[in-house]
C-alpha cells in the first residue's frame, strides 16, 4: 500500500514524514503599525505565505539526498495544502537543517532529519 505524498522536491516524492507542521503568515508593509491616534493600521502586502516544519526518520541514502537539497538556493516544492487538501506547487527555500543519529546500524545508521521550508 502506497502512502500519501506530503512533500515533493523537484518532482521527487519524499518519504512519509514523522511530523508535518504548516503555518500561514501575512506579510505587512513597513507602513503598518500603530497610528498617532492609537489605532492599528495594517497594510497587507501578501497573505498566506507558507512555512512548513517537517521531520523524517531516514536511512543514509535519504540523509545524503536531503543534505544535498539543503544546500540549494531554491526548491520547486509540491506540498500538502490545507486549504484545498491537495498538493500545491511553489518555490521555497530550506533553513534550519538538522540531522541526528538515532541508531547505529550496519546500513550507516537511522537518522532523524528536520528542517523548515519557507515560501518565497
């Protein structure tokens, strides 16, 4: 039985994540803030900017691939969109890449890899 695909990088389906947290942010102009009268003024430039925090339990093969992705300036990412409950494509970059050895095995270990993806 195949699992659902939550993330694809450049068309390559990633393994099933251990955790998948998605956040939507609003980008406001510098003119936003509190006015002299004490009211709040919001000048929204963009809504729904996606941030995804994800972690995986992977073998050395996927550790190597994910490490290579972490060094790229931008990625074409298909991610599970909570608004449509389908995959959506956008350009993102990766930050906060961490790899932790969970168990040493004869196959170069079992690793926990975590990172955040931010939409351009």
